[in-house]
C-alpha cells in the first residue's frame, strides 16, 4: 500500500501531466523513496518524497537538477535530459514541485563496470568545469546541519554529540579548489543505456573539492572505481570526505524513519555503530 507521500507525489505528477496533455491514465511509479518518479508515457515526473523532510525548499534542488542536466545535454554529455516541450519546470501542483524528464530506457541492475562508471563521471566533471550557474558552496556540510537542526530531537538525545562530530569532521576537510560536482556520484545514479553510461540525479550538486565525488565513488566501487578515474588520487587522501559521508548517513536514517517508522530500529542501530567505532 502506497504511503501518503507516494500518493501525494503521484497526484501532483498527474496534475502537471494533465496540464500539459501528457498521458496520465496509467501512471507507472518507478521509484517512491527519496523522490517519487512517475512515468507518464514518454515523460517521467519527479516529485520530492522523503527529501521533503530534509530540505527547506525542495524546488531549489529540483531546479539545480534541471539546470545542470540541461547544460550537460547541450554539451553532448549523456545524462537523463529534462524535457523542453512541455517545459521541465519546476511546476507546482498541490504545493509540490514537479520536474519533467524524458523517459530513458536502460538496463536494470548493476550492468556497468567500475571503469565505465568512473570514466563517464570524469566526462561529467570535465563538462561541468565551466558551468556558470550559482551552486551551493558547502553542500553536504550545510545539508547535514539542516538535518540535525530539523530532526535532532528524534535522535535519542544524540544531537549534541552529532553537532560536535560535524565540527570535528569539517575541521579536517582539506581546503582544495572548489569545482562543480555531481554531489552523489555512486553507481546507483548512472544507468546503462544503448548509447552508454547515462548519469542522472544532479539535485545534490555543489561547488566543492573533487575529493567529495571521488570519495563517494570509492565508497561505492572500491579501489577499482577510483583507479579508473582519470586522476592520480590516493585513497588515504579521501578519508576526510569519507568521514563526512559516514556521519551524514546517521541523521539521514532518522529522516527515513520519519516517513517509514518501521525503520526506526535501523536508524538507532546506525547511531550506536557510529559512536562505537
């Protein structure tokens, strides 16, 4: 049974689809967790799901996703592309932002090699080098602080310790030159298409050190993914970014539990593991 957030996402997608004459009679829910993805014929509508708990203004995130994906599409980088007719948005229905994307046929499951994932990410980074738009500058640091500010009271009294951990982890981050990043560069955000690896989900993009994206890649694919990237990076240099990501995962699990209460035990276990390390 779909929860209220999935139902609201589907309703918003249908409302926007009807507004633009898309086929809405048989909506297909492709995903329902962080975002609700609803296929309406040749178009996929994207509506915030669990991210509604984590972000003050989800529409800003969706707008960045559209802007970067459009920029990369125009430079012949293979990404899931936003629609132009109808416009990609964000549109609004029932108070929810909705963006529209071309449905991109792809192979389900992990069919891409670490080399394919890493080399295609390098092409994304290269194309983004001159992106002229405004991007957040502290990315996951600010996002983590927002999670703690909004949901710290639900974290078994651990919020003060988590704030201290955030200060400690941030103090260890290297002061490297910032550049546009994907922001969540793991293999779940790239799919295998007939034309090759195709990246998606640029909501978490920010302007920061390359080490953040490479740390996410390394945590996902291990040394084989990192060695395939076109840069000479030692895994040890990524530890400050890995520490930030490990910390981020703790409050994020409590955010998930706000929507799916049956998963609160997972969040509590993750919190215990973090401070037991």
